[in-house]
C-alpha cells in the first residue's frame, strides 16, 4: 500500500490534489481512498489531505501518520508548529516541498528526516495557469511522478474528471500542459514498502472534541487574533501603487482579515504581519492599483 499525505493552506486546492491522485490511482487499477482533514475552515489556514492506494483492498482508515510520500504544497508550513508537516515522516519517507529555494538552503533551515525533493511548483503554476495559489493539479502530478506508478494518461483523465466541470476548455488545457511539464521535470524515486501501520495519535492537528454544542476548535482567549502572525502564510503579497490609488478604500472594506488600515492621510496601509496574501484586495480594487508580488521576490520587507 502507498500512503500519501498532503499539506497546504485553505484555498490552494490541497483536497482536490488528493482527489486527483486517488482517481488517477483508481484509473491505474488500484483501490484508492482520498480525504481531507480540516482544522478551522479559513482561507490560508493549514489543511491536510490524504490518499492511500493499493492493489489489494484497503482496510486502514483514518489519517496517515507515517507517510510513504509527503507532499508539502507550501514551504512556509515548515515554520508552522501547528501544521507540523514533517510530523511522523521518517528516513524512508519521500518528501516533496514546493519552494523556489534550493535544497541546500532548505536543508540548512529545517531538519528533514530524508533528503527532500524540491521544485518551484508555484512558478510552474504562474507560467501555465497564471494562478499562484492553486496547486491541486501540480501537486498531484508531482506526487504521481515521484511514485512512478501512475501513467500520464490516467493522471490527465483524473484531472479532467475533477476540473472539467469547473474550468473553461482553455484553462483545462493549461492544467494538462502543467501536468506534462511536471512529468518531464520531476524524476520517479524508489519507494520503501512498509508493513501495515499501527494507528496511534500523534501531534498532527488534534481537533478537540467535546459536547455537540461546543464541538469546535477551541478559542482559549478572546481578542487573540492579532497574536497569530498570519503574514507567514503568504505565497504572494499585495503592493499598493500609491501614485495611482485614489483612496476609495474599497480594499480596506473588502479585506476579509481587516489587515488594511487607514493612515492620517486617508491612504490604505497594509499590515504585512497579518496580511495572509489572499489577494482579494487586488481583485476588488477598481483601478487595479494593487500589484501581486511573489514573497520569494520581495527585496524590501517593508513595502
Ligand atoms: S490585505 Fe489583501 S491580500 Fe492581505 S489579507 Fe487583506 S485582502 Fe488578503
Ligand atoms: S481599492 Fe485600490 S484605489 Fe481604492 S484605496 Fe484600495 S488601492 Fe486605492
């Protein structure tokens, strides 16, 4: 059996990635499971999803604690103790990280139990589908390619099954071109077959359960939103073009996290400690005066 765990952020298509991989495995003749595990449902918040597939009936249920393949869709999660994407991975786990950084830089920053495979999927998504936030197709393709057990034709079919009803024909073709590029660029890696796992809870996202009336992730203190530096969630950041901004303040009103303030001059000011990079402000600015900048290309942190 092959057990895959996906880590990403709400809105990046992580659940869809697990479904695409599960469907592609099924089309390749395997039995398959795929499912997500949500914490707080919030765009940008860490989420986890899982795919298992096997030539035999799958009797395991529940989260994958010891993954054969770990796909980290957003390298900023490596810094996040609540997401803990490396939790449970060991020296036999194949680890993939979406990052524009090179392997040496990442290995100097984080303690990986096995040598990670690094690829800038965000850059590939920008090139093909012009969207920096949606990794579903790219992450599923990277996973399928690394495992080497799924044919490109089956992956393409799975992408069409998941996305054809949501995308226009041209965007669907762009996703298929993205898949093909990843299949050409990423190499298959040998997998260590594991015995059946003993399922035991680890520190991976423990959602507290209580009475139905209170069965939700617990907020331990009121007014604590500012303590969570959601600026670490960003893949991209908004940058206001003050030469053209007419101070209409629509961005201020539409930011879902209240991270745009107003200065004494009446101009919008972004709080980068808490802006999570959802780019709703850029979509809403009537004059398109908010640029999208990749975090990896930011030179001056203060702007
Ligand atoms: S400032 Fe813009 S990108 Fe940042 S959280 Fe608000 S709407 Fe999203
Ligand atoms: S929506 Fe655009 S024009 Fe209006 S205040 Fe924001 S940046 Fe300026």
